[in-house]
C-alpha cells in the first residue's frame, strides 16, 4: 500500500523532525496561520483536542493559547497525500495572530509590494 | 517598520531558499495542497497569474499544470505576518492532487490511523 492510499499514519518529517501545519478555521475555511509540528505535538493535539505546535524560535512545545487563552479547539486533523503536511481544522478562541489580528494572512502581495487584504 | 507592518515584501526563505505555499481554492476556501516556492517561483506567479512552485523532488521550477493542464489561475497572493509563508488563492483547473483527487487533503488523522475525510 502506497503512502497515498494506506490507512497507516506515517508522517514524513523534515531533517529537523518537523512538518508544516495549516490551521484552518472550521466552518469558514479561513486559513489562520501556518506553524510546525513534531511527532509529540501531533500526538498531544490528537490526545488533548487543542492545537499543539513546535516553536522553532523558542525550541519548545507550544500549546497555542496556553498563556493568552487564544486556544484552538481541534475539530479534525487532515493529512495530505504524501503525509508531509497537516491541516488542523480548528475553532479559534480570540485572535490567531500574535499581532492581534484574527488571521496571520492580512496582507496581499502584488508586484508593487504589500497592501491590506480585503 | 516591522516585518509585520511594513508594505515592503521581504519574504523570509529557509536555508534552502524556499518557503511553504498553501494553495487555497478561491470561493470555497478549500485547501488544495501545500508546496514550496523560491523567489523566482513567486515572481513568475505574480507575473504570469498562474501558480509556480519549486519542485523539491525534481529540483526544478514547477509550473503546475503545464503538462497536465491542471493549472491554477491565481486570484491573489497573501503573506503571513512574518513573511515566511504564502497563500496562493487559486481557481483550480481539474484535480489538484497527483492522485487525481480534487484536493491532497482527503484523509483524516485519528488516534487509530487514517480514514477517508468526509
């Protein structure tokens, strides 16, 4: 059984033991942020039902919202075909972005630079 | 002006000169795939209006759909707060996934393994 068709979860991490995770808002489909997870972060997310990531800047487990209260209740976790990327489908409490905005994707890229996404 | 507030596009690539790109279907918000782009792929995407990525497996520029016809017409490009991830908002022609499925995210991850996402 190929990695695309198997029912075994065998995530393919990068050389740092991480894979990217897209946090997507349940219901709206809005992409809130992209972060990274290692095996332990995925296991904690599945077990606790709240999003866990690996903070690359702090080199530590990151239970999002543990201090701010802006937790992400995980509705489901999806994997892509070759199992090197996940989606956390979440119900976001408060803003997802550290700037205080609801989503991290608040700017559009054009040939002229960045502008506010409408 | 911080990287979060500037109107200058100064993408932060990883050590391989790449950043992750979420391809999201315009209108539905469905996440179709996650791939990687270098500076040239981003520039080509903005210039041509069709999604370009860097193929890590083939180590070459990847104009998605150039051979299969399954191109992604790019409606807009968004960046996240710290400019290390992009969203290509696209109109997908044909299936996005190399397995022939509409999206690469067709399986749910649970503690028991993978099952078809409904």
